[in-house]
């Protein structure tokens, strides 16, 4: 069955998620190969330092099409979306960091002598990484040709940007030694995020009357964006409120924002949920010391505030059906999305069949 044949059901499920409306079950993603796994991208780009002129998305276009087709075959609630070469730290690179490809398996931002000493963050029109990002988006949009959705790239938040630019140790020292510099750079990093996101939005067309958020396949009826600040998990609530809450408000400028947090940032979830346009929170349960049961008090509090939740294990993992039952026992299905484990298209279809059986 094609997406077009049951689009109305999918649209209703996604709208119900955003509004925490009554529903028979959570929004489900059977996690099997996201479009442009970072390892695929890294392998296509080689090893060593990556320069913007070496970035070419075309060799991976077959991957976009293959994995979009797999989503159709699985038949879950996830909307396939092509995005600009997942894994490239686009915003860190635009802010001046080097991009390294260690062993051709990942992509990583590294500070330079200039970024370590930076007193300001400004976007120039001739920024080569910025120009390359827009070039890649245009190429992806042209290739996809509205056969499936295109999303904005992965852009990280102020703590991640400053840790990449200054080096993690210097970043934390500077919170104490030079707090005004950190406040200024955090505000400017947020403005850089807004400028880069706006430029992307001008190039990305609507899909079925709305927009899709990255590999999470979440459709929204208006413009959406991904908000991420992983290094926040290493900060106290007081430090985050003091330095980075206002920059996060700046970044949440589109009407449907999804805030991505790793589970060590659970202590910040409620204050970040109060930011206007942070419409949903995604949690990665990638720390075995914190289980879903451990997180339930915070998750229930967020649900009581009508904050939609997206629960995942990690980028290419999902919860088992047994863990899914535990989640259903602890949380309401209203405003809930769960990523379930599926190692293949066939397993994904089986997972969805089990989910539907459990829903009856």
C-alpha cells in the first residue's frame, strides 16, 4: 500500500501527536536504516580533513531512493525524508571548525587556532561551508523532485558549537573565567543557527502540505526545525539557564520545533519544554544507567504539561516490543512516538503487524 493511499490516516496520526489528542496507539517508527547513515556519508567522502569543495552528494542519491522505498514497504508511521548528507557538522564548519573524517567512518568537528581565540561569530556571504550546504540542499531537492520529503540539515545548538570551537576543556573553563565572552558567543551561535536555518527553509518545498523533520520522519503542518544541544548534559540546570536558555529561545523561531536531548540532559527537560515553539522533545536512551523506568517521573510530568515525546534508544536502534509494552504501561499514548527495533524491511513489517495486534 503506497503512502498516497493511506496519507489521510498518517496525517491524522501526526496531527494527533502534535496536539496530544486521543489516539489508539503511539506514533511508531520501525527503525531500519535512516536515509544517509553518517557512516555511508563518511565512507563516500574518504579520510583525513574534509574540505567543502570535496563534498558531492550525488554518489549517495541511490541510498536516498533505496531507503525511501524501504519505508514504504515497512508501512510504519515514519515519513521518509532526504537531508543534506547526514553526519557532516555543518554549523560547526560554518563557524570555522575543521571537519575530520577519522578512518572514513564518522565526521567530527575540530577547533582551530582561530576558533579557540574567537571573540565573535559572524556569517559572511562568501563562507564556503555555508555555500556548499545550500548547494547540497538544492541538489537534493532537485533529485527528490517531491517523490518524498526533503528536510533541513542537522544543526547543533550553542553548547555544542562553543565546545567544538573552543575545545571542550576550554569551553568549561571559560564559563568561570570569561562568562561574558561565553554569553556573547552563545547568542551569536544562536543567531548563526537562525540564519543558516532560514536560508535552508527558502530552498525546501512543502511535502503533502507540510514539512518533515530529518530522519525522525515526523510530519508537521507548518515549518519545523530540529533543536539540539548535546553538551547541555554536562551542565547544571543553573548554568544552562544562565548562559544558554535565551539562545535556545532564539533558535526556536519556527512553529514546530523538536528538541533533541540525550538522556543525561533529562534534568533540563522541563525548563526547555517551556521555550515557545519547542513543541516536542526527543530523548535518546543511550546511557544504560538510566532506563525508561528511571525517567518515568520526568516523562509523566512532561505529558501532564502536554509536551509530545519521541522516545528512541539511539540513532540506528529502537526499543524491543517487550520494552514497548513497558513504555505503554508507564505513559499515555497521547502525544507519544516510539522507535522500535527492526533489523530489516521484513522485520519492520513484522514489528508493525505486532503493534497493530497489540492495539486491537
